[in-house]
C-alpha cells in the first residue's frame, strides 16, 4: 500500500502536465505555432508605413520651407519698394546713368586686353613680349554663350511676332496696355543682360580658340569677328537705352492717355483708336499732344527692337555657318 502511494506521488507532476495540455484551447496552440511565420510580414508592413510617413514628412517640410522663403523674399521686396532709396532710384534719371556706366564698364574691362593690345602684326608683333598661354575654353563659358543667345533670340521672336500681335488683336486696349506695362521692362531688362553675357562670352571663346588674339588689338581681329562684336554690342546698347530712357516715359504717357480715355468712356475696344468719333477727345488738345508723344516714343521703341532683332539674326547666321552636327 505504501509503495502504491509513493508511485502515485512520483507520477503526479506528469499527470498535471498532461491535464494542463489537454485543457489548452486549440486556437492558442495554432497561434503559437504561426507566430514565427507572421512576424516578418508585420515587420515589412510597419517598415513600409514608416517609409511613407517619412516621405510625407519630408515633402511637407520642403513645402513649408519653400513657402516661407517666398514669403520672406516678397516681404523684403515690399519693404524695399516702400523705402526712400527705391523712390529715388525709380523717380530720377541719375540711377539710369549709373546703370549705363556699370554695364559699359563691364564691357570695357572684358575688352581691355584687346583695347591696349599690339597695334601691328608683322615684325613688331614678333618683337613684342610673348603672350601668355590662354587656358582652354571652359564648358561653362560655352553654356553661357549658347544659352544666353538662344534665350534672347527666342524671347525676341515670341515678344515681337507672337505675344504682342496676339494680345493686341484679342484684348481691349486698356487691358493690353496694362499687360505691356508689366512685360516691357522685364523684356528689355532680360534682353540687355543676355546680350551682354553673349558679347562677353563670345570674346572669351574667341580668345580661347585662337590664343594669338589675346594680345592683339581689336582693329586687327578678323572682319567677321568684329562684325559679331559690333552686332552684339549694338543689341545690348539699344536694349539698355530703351529700358532706361524710353520705356519709363512711354508708360507714363500711356497712363495719362488711359486716364483721359476712361473719363470719355472709351478704351474697351479692340485694336487701334485715335479718338475719332468722340467729341470730347477731339476737342481735348492735351489728349492729342499726349497721344502724339506716346505714338512717337512707341514707334521709336518698335524700330529699335527691330534693329536689335536684325543684329541677333546676323549673329545667328554667323553661328549657322560654323556649327556642324
């Protein structure tokens, strides 16, 4: 009897373990067996969600930074336009003279080695001190040259033959004038800058491709090169003159002309209007004088724009005869 009790006492832990195993729910056993298989899937999903969240956070931060930068620049521009310095720069002609002098100085500095170069070729050129070797043309100079010329020529074609004519024959005169008021200064400012870059980069590229021109006076350059320098220089000069000295008075006359026409209830017609058929405008001597001055300056600007376009076409012909694909 004691032996039977001892055996039951020894096997009781085994019986308890079996009983607990039988009482465990089948779903629990199945879940325990699949945990290792489901863990990689859950980790991948969480990683993908974390990546999407990081991408959205970066995009949101970039958008906020861009918006803040634009707001800052706009606020600074508005503050500068309200300053006395801006009123002085836009209300007097002295700044125009200063800008003209700065542009002219840049061109003179770029051409200075050739303005003071040797005046003779032959024996005197041989006796002259050797010209230092010129470095190879930089790819950035070529990009600046081709890019500035292409953008300038495209802007001229678009502004002269597409945008101006399409808007003139499609919009009311006063609306067309307001659009031109925004486009005119930017167009001639862009043209002046691009023409100056084209001129300077062209001279630099010619010096790089022909090192003997680096110390030679401009008077002894090839005729073709001199023609291109004159064409690009004339383009930059005429556009600078239009931007600084002709566009501002033309826009002031346009505002005065629009004010008088608005009082006479005209200005919403499409196309040209000289005041015929409106008794109030026909009797106004001030309107006739304003309209005449406006037409004169506008015609001068149009003629100068065509001259600059012709000079650009001369340089385009020069490039077409030398580019091979």
